[in-house]
C-alpha cells in the first residue's frame, strides 16, 4: 500500500474481424495462431463441474474480489493518452443495420452480470477462495463472448487463471433459489483471452480480458437430505439470450459513458454503501488519470463514481441507448480512486482501449467454443 500521500486503493474487483482459429486442451494455448502478445488458454475446470460447484449457498457466500490495488492521489490531472491508430467499432448484437431509439430513463442492460470464480491453488471448499466480479456480454462472431477485467480472470500472484469461472448475466438477488439470480442461465468459461503485458508484467494498462463461454444452462436446485441436487436445461448461446454490447477502440479520452457493475466492498473509511445484490450504475465524462508506477499504470481513463470492490470488470459503455440497453464497450472497471484523500472512493478508471485491446478482442471474438451438453 502507498503512504497517505499516494495510496493505492484496489481494483474494483471485489475483477470485428474474421479468422476462426483452432483450440487445444487446457493448460496449453487455446489458439496458436493468435498474435504473440495475446494469451489464450482454456479453463482448467470443465463447464459442468464449474456450474455444479456454485450451489446457492456458495453464491451467497462469495465475496467481492479485492487483490490490494487502489489509489489515493491529489486531483485527476493525467497523462495525454492518445490513440495509436485510427478509431474502429463493432456494433452491438442486433444493431448491425439499425439505429436504436432514444429514451429518457436509464434501463439496466441484460448483458451485465456477475462472474464467480475460485482462487487457484487453494482448497475450493474453503469459502475464503469464493470470489466474484462484474462483466458484460459483448458482440462476437459466435455470440459467446464476455468482457471483464484481467484481474477478474488471472491471478498474478499465482501466475495462473482462476478456477470454476462462471458468468450470470442480469444477476439479481431474488427470493427463490435461482429463479431471480440467473434469469438467463449460467455460462461457464471455455477460453480466457488476455494481453501478455498483464499476464507477464502485471501491467494494469492491460487490465482487460475477453472470455469465451460455453452454451448457458438453467439450473433447478433442490435440497434433499441436506444435500443439493440439480437438474439442468441447455438454453443456448449467451448473445442469443441477452444480446451483446458493441466494441470500440482508439476513441477520445473524453467521452460521456455509463458504467455498470455490482459493487459491495467498503470504502477506505469502512463505510459500505453497496451490497452487491443488485446492479448499480454511474454516469460521467472520462478524462486521463494520473500515473501509478507501482502498477505500471500510465494510460487509464476515469470519471467520478463511488463504486467499490465487486464492480471490477463491469463495462464502460459509450453512446448507451436505454431503449435498446446497448452501447459500445470502451473500457472496463479496473481501479477505484480516492482523489481527494478523504478515505472515500470518488473515481473509477479503465485501461484506455487502443489497438492492443482490439488485438485481444479480435482473437476472442472469432473463437468458437463448441457445444456443451
């Protein structure tokens, strides 16, 4: 942790082109044809095993992921981040040839949800390893793509990807076992895609990841003799069920954006305004953030927002339309900032999405995950 004058808070965790490529089995690169700076690896946990692991009891006990990163700094004057190439964009699912209508109210997007995972090289039965972040479905050729923060998929201290990783879009904490919590099904990770500079160098300018997920399933849990039993139903592809946000890169560092997520952690002063049970949002205009050398952080954009741990991985959405609940992914919640040193987080930031980001997205967006069940 930094001193009072410059203290790192923590990541908000709680963390289209052509060219289909072939995958390999877990523990080896999932895409040998991907660019050398893109790390793609299949999940070590089989899909059905990951989904079965997350019983209602374990979901309830999962805690917001906080791996120790956050910032306190005076002011928000940052570096002059600039595009490293021409801007580009991919439209949201369903809007390839249409224009969305405007609406006055902020409708929460079905694409956003919570991801659950267990820490690697730990006893998965230990509740201390049960964690969660936020994430969003995004456009992809096979409608199987989730965007989140890299620290929500990869443990830099253990140098490996997390286990039992699942995504639940439009999560909300209903009264029944799974009826409210997973209205569109549960989607287990098949392939993780991140930038080599995060995996190798722990560089938070690359704190983004794209996860290919298997077909979703709806689970009916029933407790019999104090043991959980389940029945499942295949509900198909993620993008067919909830849609997917567009993707854009090399944009201005000063954009009006919405951010969505499931914050639950404490502020540095101990106040805990969020529960993580329902989705929250912030709105504001981004700007370049200060440098944080300890984390190789030099190219983040951020805006005023009091999100805490648990919101990591949630989307920064540009040109968001409430009528369609879609926009363009231009960042992901990465770091919480206390810019006036009053022990309250008041800014959130994301890596600036540039051509490097597009390389990772492109590799993931064209990857087929096969059929599950």
